[in-house]
C-alpha cells in the first residue's frame, strides 16, 4: 500500500490501514472457523451458512478504496498547490515589469514638468510594491492621462519631449499583463480551494468508514467468542508514537491545519 510523498495525516492513516489489514489476514482463519461453526447451529434444512469470508473481504476492500480515494484527492490538491507557485511567479514578474515602466515615466515627468505636476498625474513619491496596489496606482495614472480636460504644460527643458499618448502606449501593455497574471492566479487559487474541499470530504469519509469498519470487526470477533482480538483492534493511532493503540475510544487527534493557499486582498 505504498503511497507517494503526501502529508503526515495521510501516512498516519496508511499505517492504520496496513495494521488492520494485516490483523484481519492473520486472524481471519480462526475467526471464520468460529463463525461458521456458530452459524451452522442456526441453519435450517435447505439453507446455507452466510459467506463469512466474503463479508470480511468486502469490509477490507471498502476500507482500501476509501483510502485510495483519499490519496487521490491529496495528490490532486498537492498538484494544484505546486501550480500556485508558478502563477505567483508570473504575477510577480509582471508586477516588477510594471514597476520599472512606472519608475522610468515618473522620472521623465518629474524632469519635464516638475514634482508637483508629476504627482497630479498620479506618479506618487513611492511606487506600490503589493501587486494589487500597484495595479490600482497604474490605472489611476492611465485614467488621468486619458482625461482630455487634464492639461500638461510645456516641458521645462528644451529638447525633452514627453507626451501623454506615448506614456499611455508604454503603460497599457504592462498593466494588461499584470491584470492577466492576477486573474490567472485567482483562478488557480480557486482550483486549489476546490481540491482542498474535495480532500477534506475524502478525509472525513475515510475516517467514518474506518470507524465503522473497526467496530464491525470488533463485533464480529466478539460474536466469534474472541473478545481478546476485539480489544486488540485499534480504533485510532497513538498521538505520541503514531503506532496503533488498542481498546477504548479516546478523542480523535486535532485535524491538521488546512494546506489551502490564501489569496491576496482583492484577488
């Protein structure tokens, strides 16, 4: 039952499955024999005894499939989280490209029109670092430059040509690229959230199946008049060592923190 590199909560449950699986394999012959003898006493003429082996095997198969589904959802979630890094990098590269263009044009406007006029256009003293704030800053500048009612004076230095049309031309493409990169990241984060939800559901289902499975086996062992085996069958793992713990039903361990990526404000 080897699984790829996954989180600890998956490997913990893998050990649970393997322990119980081996426990059933080891003790199945004795339990089946005891149950067959027991059921034979109640079989009337013309009837057959229940298929004890098939019943136990069906329980084991259901548990294995629940675990396999859990691993599958975990791997899909990890794949989406890995993709997040790629899209974050693309967004950060687009943001850096826009910062550089803004910085160049801020310098040009300061030289051509002075500090105050450059700030009126929207070229603030500090260029935003956070991508969303940077995008808003650039859009304010484009809006101001596109306003025909906003007038630019003649450049203060002879030979310096700075036009709003040229500034708009140079700013529009970096703004579009950053907006696209942010939209792509938002969609990727949404997919990662969806795989997290699927993983949480698979985890809850596995835990439910495991609890029902173990209780059924415990009852089966007791019915076969083997209470010692029922008591040895673990309901959960030890929180300290991760090894199977038998008997009783102490509170379940606290779930691990979600691995979900958190989108930035406004994304």
